[in-house]
C-alpha cells in the first residue's frame, strides 16, 4: 500500500484521525501507524476504512499518483 493513501482520503473527506479511528474501531495511534506506513491494516480493517471514506480498497492500495483534493 502506498504511504499516505489513507491520510489523503481521510483529509479529502474532512475527517479527523479521532473520528475515523472511532468509526473503524481502532485507536488513534493504530490509525496513525497505518497512515505513516509503520503498520499494515488487516483486510477487514482496510474494507472498513474504504467504506467509511467512500473509496475502494484498490484506491487505498494503488501505486498510481493521487489526484489533487478538490
């Protein structure tokens, strides 16, 4: 997974780490570790993140460049 994809989509959704962590049932430090590439989320967690952020797992895991937030 490309580093910062989760953060990019979270910020595009104008969501705080606290809010996303709560909605996916993880701690803020765990979410921060996912965003910084220090830990990898499980497939179930990745599915939940994609549901909450309204993007696909492919978008979170893609190595293609990100589009600028609108």
